[in-house]
């Protein structure tokens, strides 16, 4: 949750939400015009499912707090990207309809109505459900009014020593214009009066992001964990910030800005410099949402609305505290009994040494046959990370080529590439510096890699390189060269690999090696590759290749042969793919879709999609793998890769899917689909009208199976004796 803003160590988030182009509704011939669901409202429905997890009393308490924080963070990014994109189209007069043919202004009104409803529900879930439950568990988020005199004396010391020196109150008067309010910052609006002159003035205090969102209170010997929101603490020490002034009123507010970045790559001689300039400009994007506490007076609100230039529709009046994304800090509390039971990933049995007691040799394992790994059930560290690290250390390795879309702040992958370059190996790193909200981090990586002698490239003009690829060229003992390849569904990020569900294929298949060699040549040079053997590559071939396979299933169904389509994605919006699935359904092809996020398809519509079923799985891990499975008249074909069925993935990104050939790998993906679509598995089911209904209890009231627990047990059952983490 790929949005997908990446939230290290948190669990469920969306991948970065690119401002996807919503072109005119596809010409579907005889298909009905109203055959798609609105993508923006579908995304809000996804975030509603996240909120339902926070409200679920059967989940561990701190996990529910985590889901509440994830909902807030997801919605922030939705406003910064999707809502900002709609507002930009309206402001510039670009009359581009959405995926269902609606005008952007109409969609914006629908989003606003739903977002207001969800934000209020979210705030009340904290106040009325989770805060009391935390109190019962001995974790108290206090208000100033809850503190006794002894507590207040202790907090006074904390404020004076750790908070007061960092604060910067800014007055507004003819000599001090209204200050710039940075995006997502939490602020206090304060009205003060000079007792000598009687003049009232406005001031703003920004809550420093460098300080904890919730300040832990000193132990009162009751064994309780107690916190107070930092803005509550500050607001009760305003007399120290404005000595000699009368404090008339104070309220919290928060602004969300347009955080989109636009660069003209065709006109940019230096992409990094152009992007850095745009990142500075992004900080000053126009406001698109103003969150205020529900006790704010009209006078203060009028001032904020006027100075920020927002409309009343963009004002969200909510119960305090604002910015519940700060609850990530509460989730980190060390209370294992209030969290999901810890799962320790295992090493894939296929990567274990053939002989007991021998040292793992990942190249020897791959040479024995293709290896499919499933994170986080199987360890990223002992598979993908070990692959790159062993390649860097192995004298027989001549070259390493890898794409980097997002990685962690202390990435062992990047360090391994640096080690390889310093050891004299040829190393190519394709760093995607346009990965939304990771632009600055990726620029830093690119420069660090370049200094170490790595050949760094930034992909193709006009395209984001989103595919997850690594290629190692190794000289064997007989002098021959072998290509060892990895194609994955997730980023080369050790941190998110602990909470993102992903698949990755290791193979020494020379066909895949040649495919990747050609693809890397295309990305780093001027080669234009038109055909790949075992890969489907966007933007030139992926949509066509998938539609060809969907149409083959349709033909099989019409001929009375075995047919079926199963697809697992983050999101599906692309009209051509959806129309192909509709036509397959009209021919009687069973179509099962497992969609975590946005879904533009209407299942179960008579005469259109009667054989299409859609499920959504959300849980402790973010379901992130993309899998495509076709029955193929009894000879199934399956692909995994990086692409969702979105315009951006199919038209404006370099994506790659690889075909699985090992029967055990086909069996594993079949198990994934069987589990996800089973009536015995907890899931959300999509109806034709776009509503999602959660099914997590059977007719007998018993809990349905948790898919991720089922997969966890399945992976553990296939582990060879002696395999360790």
C-alpha cells in the first residue's frame, strides 16, 4: 500500500499515487458506456477498508492504532497527488474527463463529500473507540485537563528544557506578513491582545517536526504509559511564548499542499538539477486542504481561509487531535501482546546448500533450477540481498546490472553495488530519480554510486523505470559465462520487504539472461528491442501481450475448451484490459481478480461480467505482488512482475513480467489464488455498484481464515529440514 507513499516499518500503505492520465473512455463497441467504476472513489473505498481494520475489535490493539495512522498517511498522499491533479486540470481549463467520463469538477465534489465523511469517521474512531481501548490497556493519551498539579510541574520542566528553545512564534501585522505554512505541518493559530493598547493580533506557531508527536509523561509510579499531544502541551504554555500579552484564543490547524513535481525531460539538459529545482518548488505548492479543530472560531477560520486561498469545501473541521498519522509513534510501543504475533521469515529451501553443513551458495542453488521466493514469509536478506552481496564478493562475477526504484536509507543493496565497483567489477545501476516522494533520496543514492565508480543511468526520457530487475554475469570454472537473473514484484528495499508481500524469481535460464541483457541495453543506451522471449515488457508489448492471452482464453471458452483467468494486482483501471476481461466473461471464461486498491471493473453484471469475481485482501502485510494466471486449455501459464493495470504502468513506465515455468511455482501461485478466492477466507467482496462488503465471519459466527496466516503455514510446511533464517 507501489501506492502506493512508502511507509518503512509500518505495514499497510499505498504505493506512490502517480497523477495517472485519465483519458477518454475507451470505445467498447457493444459494451455499455457505464461499465467502469470511478477510480478516485474506488481509492477512497480502499482506504475505507483500511479504516475498517482500525475499527475491528478482533485485531490486536496496537495494530489497529497502526491502521488508523496508515489511513491518515494514505489520505494525505491522495490529496497531495490525486486531488491536486484534479484541481490543476480545473484551474488550467484542461477538460480531460475521468475514467468514467465525468468532469473533474464533478469528481472533485464527490471526493470532497466522501473525504469529509471518512475524516470525521476516522477522528471519531480514535476518540470513541481506540483511545478508550488504549486507556484500558494502560496506554493513556492524556489531555492537559487530565493532569494533576504534580504532573503539570513535571511537564513544565520538559517544556522549558526540550520544547521552548525550539519554538518560533510568528506574529502577523503590517511588518510581519502572513507566514508561509508548509505542507502537512501542524500549527497553532493564536490570538493575543496587548493589554496596554487593547490591540488584537494573530500569531502562528509551527509544531516542530523534529520533536516527538506525543510527549511521554514522567512515570507517576502507577505503571502506566502516558503521553500528551505536543500541541496540547505547547498551547498550555503560550504565556511563556507571548509574555505580557493576553491569550485570547488558540486552535490547531494543518495544511495539505499540492506536492506534484513536473519536469520537461525533453528540455532538461541535466535531469538531476532540474528535478532538484522542482523539489524546492514543490514545497510551495498551492494549498488543497485545510484541517482545523472543531472548536475554531469563525474569525480565525476566516483569516486562514483568506490568507491560504482555500474554499469552504476544502476546510475539514475535526475533533482534536489533528494529524493522527502521528500515531505511528504509539504503535512502536514495546507491547508484543498488543501486536500480531511476530513472524520470523525462513530461508527458501531451494536456496539451502545441497549438503548438510555446507555454506550457502546462491549461484549453485539457482543453477540447480529456477527459484521462486515469497516475501516476507521467506527472507529477503538470505535471498535477494544475499544474491547481490555474493555477486559483489565473488571474484568470478564480472558484471552486475540492477534497477533501483525505491530503497531504504541504509541499503545493503547499494553498499554491495559500491563494493562491487570498488572491486573492479562492471556495475550498472539504473536509478529512477522520479520515484514520487523518494526523489531526493534517490538523487543521493545516484551520486554516492557514481562516486564509487558505478555506471549510473536514469532510464528513458519520458518513462519511469519501475521494473525490478537484477542481472549478474559470472564466469564459470570452464570459462563459460552464465547470466543469473532476478525479476521481482517489489522494490529492492530490505525494510519494506518485511511488511510487503512480494514474489521474486531467480533463474539461470539463458533465455531470460538474454532478455534482461537486451532490456538493460535499451535502458542504458540507444537500443530498441522489439521482441523478448520469456518477458512481457511495457510500454511497447505488455498490454498487447496480456490482451492476446485474455483473448486466447475467450477463444478457448467459445470452443468448449478449459479456460480461466486469475489476476492479482494493486490496482486495475486500464480500459482496454478491463474490456478484454468483460469480453472473456461474456464468452463464459471464469475470471478471478484479487485487487488490493483501486478497481475500475464491475463484477457480476448480467450479460457483461457474470463470471467475474473480485476480492480484496488487507492485513498485517501489504499485498503487493502482481500475478497473471491463464488456464490455457489445461497447460497453465503464469507471469509475475512489477506492473499494475494502470495507464501509467502500461504506457509511461518500463515494466517487466516474467513467465514461470517450474510446476512447483505454478502450484504455489495456484495456492495463492485458491486461498484468496475461497469462501472460507476473510476478504472484501466487490459488488457491481462499487460497494465492498467485508466477509470475515462464517454463518456460524466463527472467524474465517486469514489468508496471510494460511500462506505463512504453507511456506513453513515446504521448508526442508535444517533450513534456517
